[in-house]
């Protein structure tokens, strides 16, 4: 008992000593303390948001896998793993400097490569900022994967992913967002509004996806000779749906996190993000119901994503009511856009071009139209300039890149490999070894179980990795 | 002895199995199969494009029985599997030469 009271007395006196040692608080010292708390909160919020955005990689992987055939699921997991992994390294080495380095021209940055802005013992904010921007860069890269699914050579895809995170995305990003750090782009100088990246991230990914899908051509059997669309069914709609839910969740980091500051602004951005997604899903469902007679699941899932992409530019500068309109219109646009690209025979298995490219453009325009501070033809003109600049930079460069890959190492797998599935031919694996997979009616005139026009070529026989004989 | 092969609607499996159990048929093999007859397939929609599913899912039941039981079994299956709508399925009957129980080497009726 005596010991305990001695300890208590000792503790109390030591606390008094600590108090006595402190200077009494002043206005200045209080301000420093408050600033410190704010700055810590900024770190936490930015990095938590980065975690959400990182999780979107899982969402993209599940959407893509669900909307495609079981025989390519391993390939899709590998593409999604590698575009993030390679993208992280490339963005560290090159992309971040191009995007946020000091820029004399306004067209690209020239400092900060290899994260050289970080000095040991220096301000670690650069690290938090880099992490948040790295997951964004990877998002732009991974959008393209879906549009090119089921027929792209793995090596070609790896090479592409280096160039989108190392060149295409950061250069456009520097035009619109460079001043968030050391840069300063010509587009943001005009007053371009794109808070979280309808254009910077999603349209860049979407237009690169368009270029990729065009250079590749459609999957075998997707379009018949008489001009009809022959759908190639996705193998797991619940997987695609969970992917959409993960993306929706991830967007709560993507949009509100783009404050890169713990502020009260995030509340409205959260609400806008959610309302736009909901409105997009509802409208896409209604349009598909009216057009096809049934509420179709693929279009409805795309509708939620369309709403999310649509609100991304304006999430911080439109009202919640406007967010509903923006999302609803995106949900309508996406259905007609998917049908349009099918009509002109650009095969996009997951609808990435429509969701990210087209609805990204719509969202960017909508951020000007529904601007809380009012809109002018000047604002709309700048928004249109940004939309156009994004297409004019991304599409030709990506098209050229894909063409070059196609000519040199090849962008598309052989016909035989495509029919066999990329899992066994590209990776020597099988996503579902314990399940039998029966395809009915998806290969049609190009061969497969019912067509029987397909004869394995000698070169294919030697390439085959799994040989039962 | 005969093999009775019945192709029925998948949701009728339990009813048919219970009905057969009530007339002392205590063994059968079932598999999930796809096919079409007069029912043909039906149209579905995927991402805005219509397609025809030619093969409809069915369950195939195989039962080996003594000749004397054939009529009973067939009537029981019909009674349990019938909905009266197109696609109820078909029953095929084949002669069965021999049956052997692997565990005991019993043959013929003893092995049933």
C-alpha cells in the first residue's frame, strides 16, 4: 500500500514538473498546434483515400473478368496486377516528374524524376502526394485493359502500360493538374475545371482504350458476316457486379480524396458522387428496359460507373441536385454509346470506351454547365477545349503506340491462341481447374465446338503448353 | 432388365426422385444435360444484343430395373414430371444385358 502511494505521488509530481517546464500557451503556439493537427489529418485523409483508389484495381479486375470468358480469367488477373505494379515503378521514375515537375512550357514537367523531391529528413508530404497520384495513374492505365480483353498479347500489353503511365497520362495530367505541386499547365491556366479527373484520368484511359480496341480489331465471332452482333457472354455476372460495387466504394476515395486535405468539403463531394452513381444506374436500367424489354444487368452496371465517371470532374463544384442530373444523363449516354460502338464494330467487352471516354467527356462538359458559381460561354469553351485536347493528345499517340507494338512484337495473339484461351497459351494456367466449362453458341462460324471449321495449325500445336498426349 | 433414361425439367428432380422412392426404386444416376427438342431454345439479351440459347438445361435420370417394374416406373416418372407445358422431356427405354455390383461381384437381378 505504501509503495503504491509513493508511486502515485511520484507520478503526480512528475506531471507537475512537465507542466512547469512548458511555456504557457500563446496565440502563436496554439496556432502551431492546430496547424499540426490539421496537417496530420491531411496526411491521414489523403492516404486513406489512396487506399480506396488502390482498391479500385480490384474492382476493375473483377468487372473485366466477369464480363469475359473463363478461359481468359488468368490473363485478366495478370494484366491488372502488372499494369499497377509496372505503372507504380514507371510513375516513380518518369511519370510523376513529367506531370508535377516544374514546367517552363506548360506542356510537361522536367523535374522531380525518381521522386527526387523527397530528401531524407525532409517534408514527407511529397510522399503522401505521390502515393495518391500513383494510384490515379494506375487507374488510367487499367481502364484500357477491359476494352482490349481476350485477344491482346501479354507482352504487348505490358509495353503499353509502361507508356501510358510514363508518358500519355502524365503529359496530359501536367496540362490540367501540374500546379498541384511544382508544375503549371496551359489548360489549368485557362481555368479548366476537372476536380478529380473525368478527363485527366477517365477520358485519357477511355480514348487510349478506343485506340487499342481499334488496332486490335474485334474478338473472333463477335460480329457475323451479315452485320449482326453476336454477343460473347461474360462468364460471371456476380463477379462483374461485385467489381462495380468495389469501384463505387473506391470512388469515395477517388473524388473526395482529391481534396488531398481533411476539410469539410469532402461531405458534399461524397454525396454528389453517390447520387450521380445511383442516378446513372437507374437511368441505364430504365433505358435498357425500354429498349430491350428487360432490365438488363450489364447495362445497369455500366450505368452506375457512367454516373461515377460523369460526376468526377464536377463533384466539388455542383450541387447534389445537379449531381443527380449529371449522373442520370451519363446513364442514358452510356447505353447508346455501347450500342453505337457495337454498331461500328469496335469490340469493347466491358464498355470501357463508353463509360470512361464518352462519359468522361460528358462529365467534363457538365462540370461547366452545372457550375455552382454559374456558367458562361467562356467556361464552356474552356471545358470543350480540355475535352478536345484530351482526345487530340491521347488518341493519336495511343494509336501510334499500339500500331508500333503491333508491327514490332505483335499486339494480338494468333487465332488459335484466342480460341484456345489466353490462360493456357499465354500463362500456362487455368483459372477454374475444378469446373467444367461448356460454351454454347458463342463461337459460331469461326469454329469451336459447333463450327468445326477450325483446324489447329502446326505452329499452334508446337506452341501449346498443356498437351495431354 | 431395362435401362430407363428420362430427360426431365431440372426443377422436377426432387419430385421424381421421391415418387420413385415410394415405389421402391432406391437407386439412380442423374446428370445435368443440355439439349433441345420441340421446345427449342429461347432468346436472351446480353449488353443490348439479342442471342438465341439453343440448348435448354435438363436433368437426365438413369435407372436400371427389372422388366416387371418398367411400366410402374414409367407411369411414376410421367406423373411426377409432367407440367403439361412444352419441354417436359422424354423417356427412353433400352435393353440391359448385364449388371454387376463391383463390391461383391453379384450379377443380374441380385446386383440391382
